[in-house]
């Protein structure tokens, strides 16, 4: 699964610069989290068994494998909670944005 990546947006200058199909490949984002997320997932790495069910269920592709463990890219996380709901070990809990 491809993770979202921040890419520079360039305004088309000529009519020929406009795309004929979809504007961008999947995962093309021009801004990081806009600040409207109210809850965010927090991973308890000790409870995580590395089953990667959260990775497979994340609709935004912000959960990734890092050194055999799971990590979350908060820049693009929408806070939907699907990762926490699917975790069989309850290793991901949703907390209010801004809490430690």
C-alpha cells in the first residue's frame, strides 16, 4: 500500500498542461492535516503483536511498518478510528486531539 506523500502543487500555465484524466495519482496531497481531526489513534507498542490488521484496514494508508513495528503518520491521519476498531489486541486507542 502506498503511503500519502506531500507534493508540491504547480498551477498549470498552459491549456496543454491540464491533465486529460484524473489530476493526480492516488496519495497526492498538497497540505498536511488541516486541523479538523478531533480524535487521533495512539499505539501501545507493547500490546501490539505486529499482526498488521490496522495497516490493512486503514483507508488513508497512514499506518506503516517501521523496523517490524507499526507506526502512524499523523500528518495525513483523518482520525476515523478504523485502525483501533479492527485491532484484536486493543493496542490502538483513540484519544481527543491535543491530549497527551
